[in-house]
């Protein structure tokens, strides 16, 4: 169980340092809300 918790904490640390980028919910919601021409 300790290794699972450690790996989850490491994943959150990397996500906090690098940022979500392509996998962010804001980007996905923005992509659905705006037409394709507005993304260019």
C-alpha cells in the first residue's frame, strides 16, 4: 500500500511541476464550447 501511495504522490508532484497541458479539463471544455475556426 505504501508504494501505491508513493506513486500517486509522485504523479501529483510531476503534474504540479509540469502542468496538465494537453490533458487539462479546461482545454477540453474550451474545445467543445468553441467552434473549430476559433481555435486557430
